[in-house]
C-alpha cells in the first residue's frame, strides 16, 4: 500500500484523537454497555443497542486512525532544505494574475485539508499545479470554473 504524506502537526492531531478514544471514549462505552446489561432483557433494551452502536463507531474510528498512521509518510517541513521550490508541507503566498488578489495556502495531506484554514490537499488541482514551482513562476490551475494563473510570490517552510 502506498504511503500517504502527512505533516507532523496532522500526525500529532491523529495521535491525540486516538489517545482520547482509547482512554476516554472506549471506557465510557464499555461502562454504558455494562449498565444497560444490568437492566435485563437485551432484545428490547434501547440503551444497550445505542451503546453497542456507539462502541462500533469508536472501534471503527480507532481502526481507521491506526491505519492512517501506519500508512503515513510523516514529513517535517521545517527540516527540508529551503530551496524556494513548492513542496509538500510548504506555505505558499500566491497572487491571482488576473485579479491581483493575494492568497496564502499550506499544502497538506488529504486528511488535514481545511480550506477555511487555508490548508489544501496535496492532490487538489491548485497544489498539483504548484508542486515544484519556484518563487516568481506562474502556475496554471485547471479548475472546473476555468483556468486560473497564479504567481508564486513566496514559499515558506514553517
């Protein structure tokens, strides 16, 4: 299976969620199941069925996070050589050539992407167009709304 890139911050968030699920959520669900069993007949016990459903969700999420972490290629962008090229994990300041509007994006893994926080997936059209570009170069982004040109103003490895 291919390793998927992930920033150190993204990996830390997943590890924290995994720890929370294992140390807090899982014991709560186990206690809820035990309490519901104490009420008697399990066939008509809505609390028991709800607790089992919650247990299924928690265990599924634990397995999902463990799988993501085991298949992650964790990249610490601060340890990369500062070549001025756009690479995974870099923060890029762009200017839309047409509108002269500036925007800043950080290129992150698929699970970390959050457009509201200006974090774009490495597989997004913008990121694919930017990878390996250098400061001063123009990147042509082919988007559903049409082609757009962005000038790379600055590349930061933070």
